């Protein structure tokens, strides 16, 4: 039985991971749960899964949770340093990395160094430090298993095939809630409209990334590192139905003209479960089976780069390399937070990111210290630019 940790257990991916675990009792031993501040939901998860350790980033949340679980043999810790120390124990076989944004970087690197396999849902980790993450995985013999639906699909389609036979991969995008709108029409959209995804129920941050198409740009960078494939072999198409997906988003084309894709219903539980059970497959829930008679016609279109420039910003950052993807991802984190708080316009998100990319010094081969320094610098610079914009 695998010893398991879930980082970000109260978030969208984390809660769906818990559902998968509860549907498959006796398969995993949950040792560690970690979240930010939602101690009420964390109490429910603790009582359902019986972990040995819980870490809450917010000290007040940790204290509140501790008072609620005095009847249970669980140790509650507060703060990021406690999380790193627990991940470093070497007692975890698999870590589900579902923390949001740049905060997930150090926990993932720590878990890799301790020899834990990673089920990666936090794409920003590879975007910011893909060269470090992949090198560490090789050094410590750690498996990096994709949880993103798009990359899980690619992973499944590539199994059993030789890398030299691959011609390209195609990431499909639903287009988000604003597909078909012009940049002018997007000028005054609200956070509420941006998080109202037509096909998926996701967290606020990833919903906004989907609306700007930054999510797809980050996925290009993630695919580059996961599958060791150059950017020129990664294509993006808008697929409104979100059914052709290599679990919802992706096709793999081989050099003989053959194309493989993975289809399934729109549920993140499918790629989560596959990452947990790989190389086996566990039984799916009743609502996870596709009814072929309900399928709509499948359509594809080129993304509108004028209305959604974040996609090109991501490609440019990957092409430049070095710390540019870390700048891109961290600036996006800050911009999305400001947009959700009503302090930044939707169209201002790519504008600010572009300005930050120009303002932050480029480094060709950053080590971890340089990446962390870049993150701090970008957060400050992004705040300054947003303040000037008014």
C-alpha cells in the first residue's frame, strides 16, 4: 500500500483526489494532508482519511483545526517550513502536488529529493523550474506523473511508443467563457464572468488562466519538460466540446500520419485516478463512462491571438528560456490575484505580464536560488507596474 501525501487537499484538484481515494478504499495510506486555511473542510478530510500529519499554511487555521481534532491521533503543524520537513522524511511514496502557483515549487523539489514520486497538478512548478525538476527526478529515480488532463492524455497516448516516432502533440483548448469575443469586448469583463467556465468546475485561478488562454500557454511549457519535446512540435487548437482530450485536451501525431487521442467525460477525477494507480487502472465511477450517442460534432479552430495574447507571451518565454518562464508564471499569479480582487482589468493581465518580462533581468541558466530571487523580484515589480497603471 502506497504512503500518500496531498498538497492542496482542500482545493479543486485536492478535493477530487479525496473522492478518488474514498471510492477506492484500502489502496492508499494517506500520511499527510496540506492546505492553506480552510480548516473546516480539512477537518472533514482528516476524519475521512485518517492522516498522520496535517499542515495548514495559516497559523490561525492550524490552531482552529487542532482544537477540532483533539480526539484523533493526528499531528497538526503550521507554516511552510513544517511542510518541507515532513516531505523530507522519506516516508512518502507518492505526493499529489496540487498547490496553486509558485508556492508549490519548494515542496515539490523537497519531495523529489526525498525520493517520492510526484503526481503533478501544479503546472507552474515545471514552468518555473522545469530544468531543475526534471534533472532532480533523473538523479533520484523519481517518476513524474501528470495530473493535468491534457498531459495525462498525452502520457497515455505515448505509452509503448518510441519518442523518435513522434511528429507533434496537439493541445486542445475549450476557449474558456470568452471564446469568440474580441479584445474590445473583453475590456470590461468581470471576475465572476471569467471564472464561469462552460465545461469545467475549477478553482478561481485556473479558471481565469483558462479565460485568458494563459493556461494553455503554461501547458505548452509543461509539455516541453514532461515529454522532452521542442516547442515547434507543440500545437494548440480550440476544441469547444472538450471531449477530444487525451483526457480532455490533446492528440498525439506520429511520423507515419497516425493520430492517437484519449476521450472521456469532463472529469478531473479520471486523470487524478490514473496518476495514482499507474501503471494499473482502477474501476471508474458510474458517471465516468462516455455515451457515444450523446456526442456532439467535433470542431476545431485556431486560437485568436489578438484577443488572447497570453498564449504568445508563454511561447516567447519558453523560446527565450532561462528564468523567463518563471517571470511569466509569477507575474501571471500576481495579475490574476489582482484581477480577482477587482484591482486589475482582464485585458491588463497580458499587458502587465509583458511589461514585467521586459523589466526583470534575464538569466540564462538559473539555479534554485536564482529562481527564488526571480520570484521575489517579479512579485515586487508586478505590484509596482499595477500601481502605476492606477
